[in-house]
């Protein structure tokens, strides 16, 4: 066969057209893999494998096209071309194949053109990759690293932190910049040795290093802006000022950074750079002490640290009653103390609202005031629409404020807008890539949606950032436990938890038995090692809150162990403590759940069912997509424990179709002793082979 006849044969056997169609189709598959798969956190390894399969398939497809034809009689070996006048049927079939390939190739080309047009006009996102495949880093991006405290008094560390924080806050107001959150930058030294690695980890082109020295009413601030990709100094400045002029230094540094990065500033943004938070240096110093304690409190979740921060804020406000930033931060501090530790009554909550509203009234353009008011609506009142309005206003005022975006994402989760919630958290990760709490929240959401592999990956990412991150460990634990029902694997995961953290490992803001007992000790319950679960709690004393929670957990463990009579006295004590809490806050669904389990322990089944129903009705899933399904799960658990099999099965059927994967999944139903009283019920057995919600919209 000569070259001419070889190419003619390639054409006759449709090899050209099949190859072209495969190339276009393969390109479309690769686009889908690289654009869509990362959204669902499909691993990079899986993506590469698919791309390699597509590439390897091309020569195989060409060989098959040479050897075979698809005819009306099926797939047959390609034969010789019939001579003119012979085998008209075969000729018609060849022409038919040719036409079909033309149609297929045309359709694929139209799809490819439509895709490129959509990407070109912004209807879909481009990949933003560099030539070597790495994610592109915007030139106008910066991380403000912790400022070094060079003062003789090391107690002045709060002042250096405050200067860094204020410069970062000013830069965060510039929409034309990408500014990394302080939580991520706080994990680095003031002058790290490998800036290129820092640049890649934070996704920025430049970093600002600085130092602060304070003595005798004077302050020296040294700063240098560095192109981290090439380790090139862009500029450096030293400012020697009176302490009362520190606000001007912060503004000048911020303005010089904006100029160096060629950031476009609106008039409003320029005004924010020049603005001072207060004109009282002593008030500002007290505020910075409060900020230092508040950051420590957010990391440690210790009530006494929140109290110390509030004390400094109040002293700052006493010096300057018109200090909006201090007022906003005090309101935010009080909301968090209400959420984590001490539930405030309505009168006290109205005072918190008034404080936040005062900050907004004094400075309507201050993002932190809107954040404080939004947190009040979100955490204290569950008024989600009002909260969203405040968080969105804060984002408009400060486009790089990851805090406002994060809170908005959490509100959208409560509203059941899971896709939007996950998209916003993904953006938070880009602005705050070293904050372990963000992948923790992503993992918790995937757990609720019963997307176990994604939950495990997010939890593992969180633990990699912060090895002792208990919430991230819980994501990993529940993804393995609820996704597979493998108790042995869950036990191995639990063994990695710090020894003194077991009872701390609990989502206290849900409403069913594993939250009453705690996710850590509940693994022992699942292993039916009730003694170990009881030992994890011990007999707590100290504050009435600690004793109440410990005795409530122990009462629930005794119910599941079937030995309540031996612990009658402590169960009665638990009943008294929770009743006291309920008298103070009669509509708190978490106290209702605790008391429902204590009533089961005391064989007050009717009272237990009434309490469980009240909790579920007070927080239906349509009102709160996070906690609502869990309070409904508690109702099913109480129904099961008091012998109402049909009621429990019907309630469980609803829960399985809700995002309640933290507490209920088909695999979890198979092993959880809470369901033992109805385990042999035919309706319950049908649930084990039925359907459950998986993903946000399925």
C-alpha cells in the first residue's frame, strides 16, 4: 500500500473524523474535570487519572476506528471497498456512517464553541491557572505578617499586634486588593525565612513585615513591603512619632502600600485609610489591650478571657464614649459570651442590641458595627434575614472582611442554602487559607449532607493545619463512623484525640442524645462500653453549669445502658439543675432535650415525650436547617425509648430526608444502641434498606 492509498484508506475508514470527534469530546471532558470536580472536592489524583485515561484513549480509539465499523448488523470488521455497482447496501451504510460522524463532529464543535463563548463573557469561571499549572496569584495581593515587638517591655506585645491589625483592617477596605485575614497571618513569624513558601501558602504576591518599638511616649514603626515571589524589597520606611500620632502612621503605611500595589481607591476608600478610630490615644491603648485579649479568647474559648477583653473595652469607652470601634467590639464580645457560656435574658440582650446599634449610629461606614449587630440578630435572636442584611452591608464596606463573609455563609446554612453556603466558605478559604476553623465548618456541612468522603477530606485538611483541632477531628470521626458504621475505625480515630479533651469534643448546639452525651464519649456508647462513657464524664462539680451538663450526660448514658435505678440520686440532682435552667429560660430547646432524657431515666415517659415534641416544634427544620433536623431526631429517639415504634419510624423517615448526617444515617442506625427498643420492628428494618438524603439538592 503506497502513501496515497494509505491516507485514502484512513479517510474511508473514518479515522480522521473519529479522531477529531474524540479530541473535541476529550477536551470537553477535561474542562468539566478541571472546572467542576474541584467544587465537589474530588481529589487531584482522581482528576489526573481521568485526564490520563482521556489521553490514553485517543490511540485506542483510532485503532478501533481502523478495524471496525458500526452497521445495521452491529459492529463488524471493516472490509474492502466494494467495486462500483456491487454491494449497494454496504455503500449506503458507509455513507450513513459518514453522515452520522459529520453530525456528531458538528454537534461537539458547537458545544465547544458555546463553552468558550460562555467562559469568554464570564458566564462560567475560567481556571485562572499559570502556565505551569499552579493557581495564579493576583499581583495586587498582600499579607500583613505579625509585627515584631522590639520594646524593652515585652508586655507591649499587644501594641505591636494592634498596629498590625489596624493596618490590615484599613487595607481590607480596598476592593482592588486581596488581603489575607489576620488569623492566617498570625501563624507566621514576624520575619519568616522562606517568603516564597509563605507566598504560596497564603496565595499572595507581597508581604508586609514590620516592627514596633515603644518607650517614653514615643513610638518607632519600621515596615518593609516585599515581593515574596522574588524576595525583592519594594520599599521600606521608618516612622518616629509621638504616641499620639500613631493613627497617622497607620494611615500613611496603608496609603503607601496601596500606591505601591497600584490599587485603585474610591473616594470612600481613601477616606477610610485616612480616618482615625478615636482621637484619644489612651482610649486607643485600652482598646488594643481589649483586642489582644479578645483574640486570645477566640482561640481558647475561655470565659475569663472574654471577661478581661470586655473590661478593657469598657475602660476604653469610658475614656471616649464616642469610640464606635470599641463599642462594636464590646457588643460582639457580649454576643459570643451569650452564645458560648451564659445565656442572657431578654432585658440584657436588648442592652447588647442597643450597644451594637450605637456603634452603627456613630459610624455607619464602620463594617465592625454592622458585624456586631448582625451577630446579635443571628446568634441571639435567630432573625436570619436581618442578620444577612448587616453582614452583606459589612462586606460592601470592607470587601476583604472574611469575618462578615463567614458569618453570612453560616446564616445561609441555617436557611438551607447549602450550595451558596459552601461556595462562600470556599471564598473564605482563599482569604483565610491557614484558618483551620473554615475547613472544619466545611467538613461539618458535608457530614450533615452525608457526603462522607468530602467531609473526611475537609476534616483532615483542618487537622493538618491545626493538629489538635478537636472540631476537625470530629468531622473525620463522624465521616468514618456515620458513613461506614465502622466502630473499630472510629475508635482508632478517637485514640488520636488529646487525652484531656474527650468531653470537650461535643457539638453543644444540637439537640439529641449524642450531643447531650458528647460526640467523643458517644463512641464508647456505640461500642456499648458504657462504663468508659461514664468515666469520660466522671462526676463533675464546680459551676452549676458544668455539674448540670455532666449529670445530664451521665443520665442519658444510664438510660442507654439500662441501669438507671443504680444512679437514681444523681439523676434526680440532674433533674433539679436542668429545671432551674428552664425556669430562667423556658423556651431553650437544648434544656428541653436534656430534661427529656432525664425524664426517660426517671420513667416519666409522658413528660419526656412532651418535652421532646416542644423542642422539635420550637425549632423546625424549615426555621433552622442545622439544628432543626437534630431536634427532630431527638423526638424520634425519645419515641423509640418509650416504646412508640410507629411514631419513631415515621419521624426517622423524615429525618433521613433532611441534612441530619451528623446524627442520623442508615449506617449509623444499624449500630446505634439508642434504637435497640425498636430494632426488630419491621418498619425500622425497612429504613435500613431505604433512602437517605445525600448532597445539598438530592
